[in-house]
């Protein structure tokens, strides 16, 4: 049985662990002890309890199981590097990593740092935690996987075949960088505003916020052009980016976005992984980013109070 280690036993980590556990050896690794009896509530069914092999990093270091074929990193973006460091001594440096983070922070850093293959996954699966022993698979989505330098296409095929067999629809792609930046554009337009104003995604249609959404997208579209990222859905320019963002807002109208959930529970947001690369790119290309900088500053101020 192929062995998968999943580093970060949060919403995505547990969803992955539950899904893979019937067809692969799964070890779910966290910083603190969690129950081995774990419940998953699927989108269309009753909760199911499973016994998962959940261990802490200290237990792993004290008594490492057989080396894994894959290490999935499912922490938030800013924790990915530290999480990898915490297990780096007990895995071979040629072990393939699969990064599940939003944004574009962990992916380029770990691709540069890690000697082995680094695949990036971008997913529209939706999941949230219900305490230490439960995860709700809130909505089925699709996962795209590939590596930033297009050197590991065959490995991406292996990973997506495993995910698909596990019930998580997935496709291997050769344009993962563009896909990560497109997701980043959507996250930048929605997440900071809903987090700062404590509203559900659909409320961004209200007159109080719609102009601010458009102001963010205007800056983002100019940055994407400068960064050479293809406009979405075969379109071009600002209109294509606006159409994408409003479409996601429409489809996720009832969602409490991840950044709002972080703010409500006083956890650091992924602003550094979402707004950070956009602001850095704007500065590099001499493109305006006052609106993005303003949102980043407001979020930083909010986080300082946590
Ligand atoms: N949830 C979703 O629906 C989606 C999430 N994503 C992306 O996936 C990533 C993960 O998100 P999500 O699962 O929601 O986040 P969660 O906050 O639910 O999970 C993160 C997990 O990482 C753990 N962790 C933090 N540091 C370490 C470490 N050093 N070693 C081991 N574990 C660690 C945390 O543990 P602790 O409890 O100790 O803090 C927590 O269990 C994010 O980048 C997110 O943007 C993408 C699409 C959808
Ligand atoms: C697309 C969006 C904004 C949906 O809620 C999301 O990915 C998130 O919550 O982080």
C-alpha cells in the first residue's frame, strides 16, 4: 500500500486523510494530540466515523514509521515551511511533496528549497472543522495539480489518479502557476473585504462594498497582465477578471470565507500569501496597488489585536 503522510490535521488535511485511508496507508501528523476516532460528514450523507492514524510530530520523530511515498502539506500557507522542517530529518530529501495551500507564498519557496519534486494542488473542495474530532466536507469541487517548473508531469498524474480513486475529482495540469494566481485574484477580491466587514460573500453585491470589490479587481487585473497571467475563461482584460470574481461571489454567496473564519477565531489570516505576492509583484512591475496595500494594512492592524 502506498504510504501518504499528511502534515497539518486541519480541514483539508482531515478531508484528505478520510478520503485516502481506504486505498493507501495514511499518517496524519499534527502539533498536538488529536483523537484517532475521526468523523467526516460528507456533502450528501450521514456522518461517518473512521479510525485514522493520527500522531504528533514529536511521536513521529521518536518513532518514525516507514518512509512515505508522498508528503502532503495541508497547513495554512505561512506554516508550511516550518511544518516541513519539523519532519525533514525523518524523510528522504527526494520524497515528493504535495502543497495544498492557497496563495503563492509556500509554493515558490518550497519549490526552491526542497531537493525532491514539489507538486502544487489548487482545490475548490470545501471543508471545515467541527472540533478536534470532526470535519465537514461542505462542498465537492475539483483539484488541479502540477509543478511550477513542469518537470514532474508523470508524478502529478499518479497523484491525481489516487485522488480521483479516493473520490476527490482531480486533473493534472501544466499551467499550475497560472491557476494558483487566478485563485489568488479571486481570494484577494473577496477574502480581505468580507473579513474586515464581517459579511458573507454574497453581501459584496451590496452598494457599500461593490465599488471596493471593483477597485481591488482593477489593481489585480493590471498586476496579472504585468505578471503574464492569462485572463480567465479565454477572456481578456479587466472584464474577464470582474466576470470571474462576480461569478465566484454568486456561487459562494452563503459562504463564510476562510479569512473571515480566521478573523472570527482570532487566528492569523493568509493575507501574506494572498495580498503579499500581489503587492510584491505590483512593486516589481511599477503597477499601482494602493487599494491592496490599504487592505493589507487594515488586516495587519486587526491581527495585531489578536
Ligand atoms: N478549508 C478549505 O475548504 C480550503 C482550504 N484551502 C487551503 O488549504 C490550506 C489549509 O486550510 P485548512 O485546512 O482550512 O486550514 P486549517 O486551519 O483547518 O488547518 C491547518 C492545520 O495545520 C496545522 N498546523 C499548523 N502548523 C503545523 C505544523 N508546524 N505541523 C503540523 N501541523 C501544523 C494546524 O494545527 P493547529 O490546530 O495545531 O494549529 C491545523 O490543524 C490553506 O492554505 C487554505 O487556504 C484551499 C481550499 C479550500
Ligand atoms: C473563494 C472563497 C473566497 C470562497 O469562500 C475562498 O476560497 C475562501 O473562502 O478562501
